[in-house]
C-alpha cells in the first residue's frame, strides 16, 4: 500500500508539472520519448576502462571528478576482454586499488577492513539495495566501489566502504547477444541476452540468462551457477518512468578450498604453507567430500523516477529478497603416510532470509543567497528476517568414531587416489538438533546531504548527516532465550573539492559510519555499535582531452568496538568479547585511459598499513599485527592493444597482471599460528582475440583466447586461505545483433 501510494503521488505530480527544459528531457532521433533523470548515469561515459559518472558516491548521478570521495568503477568490458569469472574473486576487482578478495564467496577487504560473520556490515549492494549470495555478471553493467566511511549514506556499514553492482537496463532498440566460453578445469559458460521495445517509445524489456560451471583443480570441488534476470521499463510520460526487475540465482559449491596449514619456524617468524611440501595440492581436496553448499537467491526491485518540476526530482525504489542456503559442513584431514583423507563427522544446516526495503530520494536544485544547492533528502526502510537452522549433526547411533586415526569424530575415509564418488551421508542420518535461531532486523534512516557550489568551476562543498534507528529481535529457539534491542546512531559526511584547473581537482573528505552488533555480550545485552571514522585527501585528473585519468589518494581510518569470537576456558563454549580497534592508513594510485585510440590501460597500486590494537584480551599478542588476509601491497595492471589498420585490423592482444605482498594467516594463537605468513605472489594472464562485423554491420562477432596464470605459479589469498587456480586456457565467442 505504501509503495502504491507513493507511485500514485509520483504520477500525479508529474502530470501537474510540464517542465520546459530540453536539457533534462529531450527526444532522440527516431524515438518518441526519452527520460534523462538525475539518478541515472549517462550512457557512453566509459572511456577505455574508465568512467566519467557514477551514482554510488552521492546516490545521484554526478561526475566522478566532482565527488569529494574516492570512487572507482569497473565496467564489464574488463570482464569480457579478459574472461574474468565470478568464480575467481581475486580477479574480479583486481584493477581497484585497496581492494582484495578474502574468499571465493564474495567477501572482500576494503582498505584493510574485512566483513565477516562477526563484524557484519554491508559490503555488497545491487542498485543500492543489500544483496546476498553471488552476483552473476550476465545482467551487470558495471561495478562501483565507494571507499571509506562515506558509504554510510546507505545506512549501517563498515568504514572500508561498499561495492555496488549496477544492473543493465532495458534498451529502446532491439539487441540480442549470445556468449559461449569453455576451457580447462572443466569450465564452461553459456549466456543469452535480449532487449528491445514491447511498445515503441513507451515499454522496453530485458532478459538475461546464463549458466557457468567450473570443476576446479581439486577433486570433489566444483562450482555451478545459474542466473535468470528479467526487466520491464515503462516511460509513462516524458518526465516519469518506472522499471521492474527480477533476479534468480542458483548456486552450488562442492568441497572446500581452504589450505591445510604446515608451518616452518624461521627465526621468530613462522612461514610456509602446505603447497611448499610434497606436491599434492593440484589433485587433492583435503576437506574430502563432506562440504557442500547450495544457494538460492531471489530478488525483485521496483524503481520509479519523476521530474516533478524545474527544481525537484523524486525517486521511489522498493526491493524484496528471499534467500535460502543449505550446507553440509565438515573438515577432512589428510594422512600423508597412507595418502588417505578422513572425513570428520559433519553437520547439516539451513538458513533462510527474506525481507523488503523502500527508499525515497528527493533531489532539489535551487539557488540560495546566490549559491547553487543540490539538496538530497532520503528516507530508507529495511526489514530483514533471518532463520538460522534448524541445524543437526550426524546420529552417533549410526556413525561410530573411525578407528585407527589419532583424532576423534571421524566417520569415513577415502583413498585420495581413487576419490570416493559419493562421500556424502544421507540427510536422514542427521538427527541431533543443536541450533535453531530466528532474528528480525528493522532499520529506518533519514539522510540530508547538500552539495553547495561556492565558486562556479572552483569550489564545491558537501555537507550531510544521517540518523538511523535499528531494532533487532533475536530468538534462540533451541536454548529458549531471546532479546529485543533498539539501537540508534548519527553519522556525518563532509567533503570539499577545489578545481586547480579544468583538468585537475583537489579533494578531501571526513565521514563517520556505524554498524550495529549482531552478537550479545555475556550479560545478554548487545555490544555497543561498531563505529568507523576516517578521511581522504587526494587529487583527480583527466588529461589529454579526457583520454588519460589519474587519481592519487591518502586515507586514514579507525574502526572501533570490533567483536571477536573466542572460547570460554571454563565451559569450552563459544563467547564473544569486545576487542578494541583496527587502524588503517595508506595510499592509492589509479591510472587509466585510452591512448592513440588503440592502447587501453588501467593500473592500480595501493599500500595499506592496517594494525590491530586495543583490548584484545587473551589475544593481546595480536596487538600491532595486521588483520589476517590484509596485504600491505596490492597491484593490478590491465593492458589491451587494438590493431586499427593493416592485415591485423580487428585483432587485439592484452595482459592482466595481479600481485600482492604476503598476508598474515590466522588470528589463532595456538602453536604460534598468528605468526604464519602466506607468501606474496604475482600472476600473469594473457589474451588475444579478433573482432569483426557482418551482414551490413548488424552482427558483431568476437572470438578470444585467454591464458590464465600463464606461468602456473602456486599462490593463495584470503582468510582460509584459498589457493588460486593453476594454469588455465579459456576460449570465448560472442555475437551481438542490433
């Protein structure tokens, strides 16, 4: 009812207002109507692998150079040219400085701040709404990364920032594309896209479907993703449009790719992991077959935008999500003497999440005291319900502890050479309930942000504040306990831009963020809010007629009230305790563009100096150490050269270099594991292809071959850590018809 009423107001207000400004609503050749609104990024803004506009930094489409925050955009052209797969998270955002994958399940470190089960936070958004589960690239237009606590304009968040995935939009003209990929590690991908008018000039549609599979180099581990997306876009009038989108994602992950630890003490520092020892890593999954997960994610969004009059534009958006996870979790242990893997007794569990969100953004443009104001007023409502469990363990009456192995709780063994094809226990054998929880999280927020042009083409100041209230209701149905808590917080956003020249801008910002705790203190009360604060100082330039872009940034962040998970030494139960803070500062450099119309480049370099501190309790030994999985240095270089003339006209070649310094392995102090370092690495990818047109230039064909990890290095990344794939060749063919 609320959404319907809002849409009625939008349509009525639009009908009452007849703006005359051609700059905001102008018909294009051959089209009866077109709506250019203040919330949509202009088409054709990408220059090489760079973009000129974004909608993530301010919730309004503005030039990236005019933002006082650090924001990077990854267009899908990069993923297409270099055959980047959603499975390989260390590739997906390698061209963004200060960002590194922590696992293959979509978690990332941003500027040394990591999201996770304990720290919580909202790293991944899709079109401004919380997104759970993997996001397939089939319906993705670009990925926008807003860094720092300025991301609190979206509400509760961690101070590292957010990753906002922007969906493709329906187009008013017909366009059809087929993509086929295949290669090593039993990889294949098939995708189909179609868009065009249903009612010319009024109603357009978009449909995307894709399926991807990768077996990976370890036995009993594979990934399979299926994705379907549909969209309708309706231009009601010249000034009002509505779009509806539905996404369905189905994912299976079999096996687990975390490395087992094998350390050597060298002086005071432990270093080296399992792959430095007998060469088994390319064929053996030491977790055995007792781990798999299935994800089903459904999400629907509705977006309505209307230019009410010459000064105001209103956007009302709504989202609904439903998420289901089933997982069989266990751990295996490899016996190097017998070359056998023993499967620990696993548990089976499920998680369901569903909810909805409504956003209303009103942008007002006006002059006051001779100064231009762009005032954004936002109201947000989010409700998310989570049902964790019931979770059960294997019946001890049916599965006895395995004999012959020096550890308790193992139920099965299989030969690493033969690999048991069906190692999973039947679900009916899981009987002992031990976890069943239910929680409801409701958030309400109001944002006011004003961008004031102090001196035209010289000074722009941004001032904003946000007030959020969060209600958390938690019920432990197994323990028959629960709590109901209400939390509120105020965050601020401020920034300043100074244009040195038309091509160079200095910028600075200071912002704060918050994230409510999802765990309870021993007294049964929620821990105080996790809080973040930080600032950016930098310069953005566009040179050579907007063909070369350069950004240099220094940042400083503080993340307080972090909660750690530990074990009570008396009861041997899991406990949570407040552990102090993470301090992170560093520098980021980004260079990219297209030179001579043939060479496309993008270079990312970052240094992150993040350390743990504060009251770490039993883990006080971690004071002064970097958070686990955070690399001090990250580097990415993309180069692509297109042959524009001669016999090779239409051909292209490219390289992708990804590198990081060593990372700390673990927070556990047992056996000195907190001193373990995963070695740094540099990986090289190469690609080559050919692009041509046929049938009067209506068909665009592209064929390419990518050589991944060309020198077959062994490397690892993330908190597990996860081992990267060995050398792999991927062939790709696509055809686009317009």
